[in-house]
C-alpha cells in the first residue's frame, strides 16, 4: 500500500525579473518521510522551501500539502505546516515563553494544548531554565532551538527546515538529527534543505539535488547512484556523487 | 594616510548607495529615484531660502542686529551637537563593520580619522541642507557681499569639525561609565531635562507665549525679542559673533577668526584622538550588557484568546522593555504638558481677551485639541508608521502562519490603536482638567480625539506599509541616512491629512458649541467618524494588499 502524499509540487517556477530562481520543479513527498533538499549555494533550495511555506508566491505551478492547494487555500495549508528558517528573526525583547505564546496564538492553538506543548518542547529542547529571560540574551544555538519549538507548537504534519545545522555545536546537531528521525517515525513529514551532505546521508530517506533551479537527481541514495550510472562503485558516497552531479568532476574524483 | 583610510572606509557606503540606485529595478525606476531625490534636494533648500528672505522683509525695521544670526547659529550648534553625539555612537560603537575595520592593519589614528570624517558628514548633511539656506536667505536680505556666503559656509564647516571631535571624545568617555548601546537613552533623558528646564525658563521670559497683540507679526517680533533677552541667546552670541564679524567683512578680523577656529579644531581633534586611543574598546562597551541573564516580569494573559490581543500583548511588552520608547513618550508628554500649561498660565492672553472666560476656554479647548492631534501625528509618525516595517523581519513567522493579510493588518491596527488610546487619551483628559475645561468640553474633545486617533493610526499603518521593506527601526537615531530621510519625508505626508481632520474638528466644534450637545452635534460626530472610518478602511485594505 502506498503512503499518502504529504507534498505534491507540479511545475513550480519562481522568477525575479529575468532571473529564474526555480525552473519547472515537480516532485512528490510521501507522508512520514524525511526528505532532503541538496544543492550548491544559489541553486534555489531556500526559494523552493519558502514557496512551500507560503512565504513566497510561485510565478507558476502549484503546491499541495496533504491534498490542500497552497494557491487556493493557503490558510488551511499553513495550518498543518511548520517552518524553521536558516536565520530566524525572533523578537529580542520577548522572553522565550512569551514568544511561544505569541506563536501559538498565530496558529490558533487551544490554550491547554499550547500550555502542554510549551512545557514539553521547552524541556525537550533544554530551554526551560531560560524561558523567562529575554531572547536577546540567548546564544545562536538557543535561538535556533526556540525557533524549532515555535515551528512545532501546533503539532504540524509537515515540518519545513532550512539549513537546520547552521551554527549548532556537535551535541545540538546530533540531537536535532535524532529528533527529525523521531518525528518522522511518529508520522510527521520532515522536509529539510542542507549543505551538510553527511546530515542528508544520515537523516534523509529520499533526496533531491537541485542545480540552477532544476532537479538533477531524485530518489534514495541508491536510486540516485543508479540514475547517474555511478561507475565508480556501488558504495560511492553522497559527497562525490553530489560533486559530480553539480559539475565539479575533478573534485569528485579526489574524494 | 588618514584621508586615504577615510576614503577606503567610506567606499563600501558609497558603493552600496550607488548599487542600490543603479542595480535595482528598471531604468525607469532608477530615473524616478534620481529625479525624486534631485527634486527633494532642490526644492527644500530653495523653499527655505525664499521663505526666510521674504519673511525677513516684514521685520526689517524691528529686527535687532544679529538676532536672527544668533537664532540660526545657536540652533544649528545645539542640534548638531546632539546629532554628532548620536552619530559618534552609531559610527564608533554600533556599526557592524567596525569589527572588520579593527581586524585590518590600521593604526588607531587612521581608524579614528576615517571614522571621524564619516561621522562629520553623516551628522551634518541634513542640517546643512536646512540651515545654510536660512543663512543665505538672511544674507540675501541684508545684501551681504559674496565673501560672506563663502566664509559663513566655511564657519559652519569649522563648527561641524570641532563639535564632531568634541562629541566623539565625549561619547568614548561616557561609554566607559555607561554601556555604549544604552547611550542613546541617556541622550534622550538629557533632552527631556532640557525640555523641563526650557519650561521653567520660558515662564520667566514669556518665551513660549509672548504677549499676543492683534497680529502675528507682532507676536513673532515678541518671540524674537524674548529670545534675544534669554540666556540661551546670550550664550548663542558665542556662536553668532563670528558671523557678525564676517558680515562686517574686516580682513584682519576674518583672518584672526579662522586662525582661532583652526587652532580650536586642532586642539579638539588632538584631545579627542587622545581620549579615543586611551579609552576606546569596542567589545567592552557593547558586550558588557549583552547576554545578561535576567528573568523578566511577564503579564501575558492566556485568556481570552484573540489575534488582536496577542499582537497587543506582544507590542506592549516590546514597547515597555525598550527603554528608549517610553522615554521618548515621556518627552512627547512633557512637550504637550509644558505647552498647554504655559498657555493656561498666560495671564497675558486672558488680558488680551478682555477677561472673557468663555472665549478663553474655547481657545484652550480648540488649541488643546489641535495640539493633541498634532501630538497624535508625531506619535503615529514615530511609533505606528514604522510598525509594519518592524514586522518585516518576522515575515517568515507571520506569513508562514495561517492568518490572512487582512486579519494581520487589522490585528496590528487594533493593537496599535489601543496602545495609542491608552497613552494619549488620558493625556488629553488630564491636560483638560489642568486647564480647568468644563466636563462637557473634555467629553466632546475626548470623543473627537478618539475618532481622530483611529483615523490617524489607520493612515500611519497604511502608509507605513508602503515602506515596509525599507528597514529602519529608529527614525530618531538615523535621521541623516538617505533612507531615513526619505522615510521621514513620507511620514510627514500624514500631516496635511491630519490638518484636514483638524479643520473638520474645528467646524464641528463650532456647531457643537452653538447647540451645546444637541442632535446636530451628535450627527456631525457620526458623519465625522464615518468619513474617517472610510479613509481608514481604504488605507488598511491597501496595507493588507501590500503585505
């Protein structure tokens, strides 16, 4: 039996004037999987993710989230999504707890559920001790963890994460990778873009590699190997595959 | 070496400005930006020049010698001192690029020189655009010779160089005892003390409200005379004396003056450099109060829940925790209070009205209401207008959440309006009681004021959304940057609209007074409220489309 589709993207395009940031992307993401989006800087990963989160409007194409069209019914679609940007802006003069209250109101989370989730998430992300202090006194990693709590407060079915490991220490990174796997096991779909190839290799069930706004490879690591006729060996790692696909053959041979 | 460093340090700013004009948008947009800038930069000085020249013609017989020069020189010198302090703080402590510059192999003198020149330019260019045309207008009025224009400009430049050096030294020293990032608040408190002193001082000289005769010209002349007698003007002679000397055009005096100014500049620069070399520490000054763990008192209500309440609570918490904002608010209140109480205490006015208490109350009521609306405009310009621009950074959160653009704008509008009402309405009522207005007049005034606040806030939110992408969070601190200057000009567009409201208020008031609180008066209030609701609705819809 096939898992239901969490995300369906068809012929997605985004242009800024004459520059096409995303060109005709179509893909499906199954519910409960961790899906990795890879690409070099400027490939169009963040633009794609921001369109999925409803922050940017596509120039063409459609996105549906659990069968709800983001174009026709953005409010309903956003209700089941959580988004963590790479550099989240948080209100410096609010405390962590106040910020989470504010976000729970934005998502119309019932009071009891909000209280329960705030306690749980603050404890899970080790922020309980800091909850009554101003966000401006938080370190970068703590701000990133607070943004993650904010994205999870309404128990989304789809979590969109842009560069989750930026600035995290090894403990934080390990914790987050385990958390993504656990959320997926619980039925949540996690869509993450990353520069870190080992994160993608470790966490993602399936991957898409984007280059210059187009999909150049899609599938599990094994499927990508077979799609690209990897002649080196069956154990060719993601880094060398990535470098080869994104055009740096010489570098890929040295890895 | 210093000049070369200065050019290197300023280069990123110049290139950024060039790129922001020439590398964004179509050529038509670029042409529009350039044309708009030229028009603003040409129109403003020309308008000031001609209005000063033509106005002075009216007072030629009564104007005391040097009085106008004192007014210009003192005002310029005082405002520039505050601007120079704020820019010194901005350029030496807040600017992010300092970390980059301090990493570079530059001597302290070269770094100081480069930043000093930038500080001089950044703090002065807007003031020069405003004050030089005034000076030239005066010069044209007195038919001053050509060299007066050149030398008086040079004198202003020396003032800028000297005051900037003093300001940098002062700020660096101050940062040793008070965290640099909070110095802005200290400056605002100093300004507040200045206003209070001005109040006591104005009572003794009748400066704020001089004797009012039957014409405006006499009132203005009284103001000038009162100003001339004041301590501020006497100290102002210190700044204006060089200009009077220059106006006389004596050769040796001019030479001696500029030698003196040159020496003073050298001395202030050397002293400031010495202070900088000995005491400047970027990291200490900034980080001393950052990352301070301090549990906060929260008064966040969990029930009842609504989007409006949530935005209101968030904005209120942010407002109260940013100490600069309440302090600026107190400043507004102080200005309003001082003005109206001074007006009320002015026995001269009562005398001029022949003891007509009713007419006196009417004037207090009307002027109080107009003043209150102008205060609302100031408040809206400072706090409500940038509200959406400030939310721009949290766009990822707002737009990612399941609320529509209109819901967001309405919630934001309601939250800001309630905040304005909480702050400004009691102010109006208190000032009304202090001025012995009748309860009826206070009630009418409060209703009209509430309606106006709702309208003005809607306009501020709507027009602010036009500039939501122009990120600028502290208008007061960065008035000299190009973006903020344009930002400020656009906020001032709210003023004419509010004056239209004020005219509406005045005419409704006359009707209300004629029939007391009659049916006609209530109908007028309803019509007035409906018109404002329509205008507000239009602005809010536009804002939601733009967000």
